[in-house]
């Protein structure tokens, strides 16, 4: 069998998704997600200009070899080129796994070692501009069946904060993604004072048993993160995510020394090297990389096996900007590895679910990959074409004096 055709499909059924479709000379197709939120066209160019011309004629069964060929062959690894390339390589990798599993007539998880559990526990997002609105949102997630909930709130005195929708002058809902970056504002001290009160209120309302998560989204210094971790300890968070800017792995040494709050990181990482210190020194408890942004199932499986030796668990990144193709790959991988921790799951809007019909199912807050051969996703190309690319940007964040800050 040989790869006969490679096509890059960009669609925006509510938000942008980039998908690679490979077709073999035997008519077997494979899909891979290459979506890089806010910088989608960089990956499209990398794929169409540099990767697609290499694919036709390759043996689709040689997944490891193709991954190494694209990663090492490019020479310019990690850094600026890889920001786009890793998503491109991920798309090829997942599309090849999809083809291999379809050719075998098996769901992908069977090729990864088979099921290690019956279903995957997920966490959903709850947010509110203030605590009462957050409590309503938590209640909604619990009613939907989520066994664990990430809690994010607005902060008194701040207009717009990551993870929380904002309201415009006319009372309209302002979207996080805009045609120009939305400018959010930030005051670390106000955040550090407010967040323990948020956890206290959620615990008071819903009790001690629900796993609660929180994402600090890279905005703290190590000593501020250590303070927050300590202050949250009485409320036993499931984790504190991305507490410091992730470029500096050593930062978590200081955080770890001061708190037993579990730490999660890695959604912006691209390679195992980004995790070396964090894993070997056991500075984290969960690895957060997405299949799409880590180069595919092949390297993410290796990362999980490495992490398992240190009792670190998986927690694959799963916001709405991971397409159903990327989510399907995550669900198959999580189903198969022993050290599965939790899966982030926000779902997608109804139109996206029509464009990408999938076999994985979300029931009672848990995911199951389904039994369709491959990753189990079908792309409706006509519907995808009816919803073309729309330029959007992620927000930026400024301190109260106007200084740019992590958002
Ligand atoms: O595109 C950026 C989002 O994927 C990211 O902000 C979501 O932090 C995130 C999360 O934990 O889901
Ligand atoms: Mg995050």
C-alpha cells in the first residue's frame, strides 16, 4: 500500500480547524488534526509547502520511520519552525495510525495495546464572572455528569480574565477570540487573594468529594505559585495547572518545595525535552500535552511511558480548539495507556459535530473511543468547504499599568 493523495482541509464551523486527509492507492483514508489556535495558516503552509510533496509514494505502515524522517529530516527542530511543524507531523502521524488501524479492521486503541480501562474520566470547564455565577456553572457541569470540574472566575476589579467570558457595554457576551486580540487585564495580588475564596465557596456548596482543578495559565512567578499552592491546600485541588511560564522547567522546583498541591503542565510543549527535568525530578504530577501539539500518537505514547516510570499520569489537553480528530486520537491513546490520569473535555458545537462525525462517545462524564476501525472520525468535506477559514486571534493580557503579561 502507498500514499496516493494528501489534502489539507481548513474549515471554520464556529472556530478554525486544520485537517490532513491521506488517501492510499487502495482507497484507505486517514485523518490527522493540525490545528494551532490563532496561527492556523502557519501550519497549513508548512504542510502544503513542505510536507505534502514528500508524502505521496510513502508506505503508510511505516509510521515511526515517517515521523523520524519528517522530524530529523527538517533539521530545524523544536524552536520557531517546529511550532508549526510539530502539528503538521502530528497530523501525518495520526492519519497514518488511522490508516493502519483501518487496514487491520481494528479501532486504534487495539493497536496501542488494547483497553486498559472501561472508560475515561473527564473534567469540564466551569466559569463565572463572580462566585455565584461560577457556582451555577459548576452545578451545570455536575448535572451534565462530569466527575471533575475546572473552576475559573473573574477577579474583583478586573474586566476580563482567561477562562471567563466577559460582558460588553450593551451586556452582550464578548468572545475570547476576536479579529484583533482582545485585551484582558491582570493584577496578580488580587488574583492570589481571590482564588482561595473561590475554592472555599465551591467546597462549601458542593462538598469535599468533587475533584476541582484550576488553570493559572502561566501568569505567576515561582514564589507566587508556591503561595497559591499552599493557600489552596485546605481545599485539596486535583491540580494547579501551568502556574508559571512553562519555558523554565527549573521554576517548578521552588513551587514543589512549598506545596503538596498537585501540579500539571505541558499543553504548550512540543517535545519530550521540554519535560526532561520536570519528569526526572518528579516536579509535576500530570503531563498535559495534546496529540496535535506534541507530534502525534507516536511521541506522546513514548512520553507517557517515560512519565509512568515516575508515577506521573496523562491529562491530554482537550479544549474546543483540539478538533474531533485530535480528540479521537487522544481518547484512543488514553484508553490504552496504563498511566491515564484524566481527559479534559469541552465538547464541540453541533455544526462541528456534523463536519466531523465521530465514533467516540461522551456519556455520564466519561469518554469511550467506540469500536469503529481507525480513529473513527469521518470528515464531511462538503460541509467543511461551506464554512471557510476565519481569521481570529487569541487575547493578550496587560497589567494595570499597561505592561504585557502572560494571559
Ligand atoms: O488555544 C489556547 C487554549 O487551548 C488554551 O488556552 C486552553 O489552557 C487551556 C486549557 O487548559 O484547556
Ligand atoms: Mg490550560
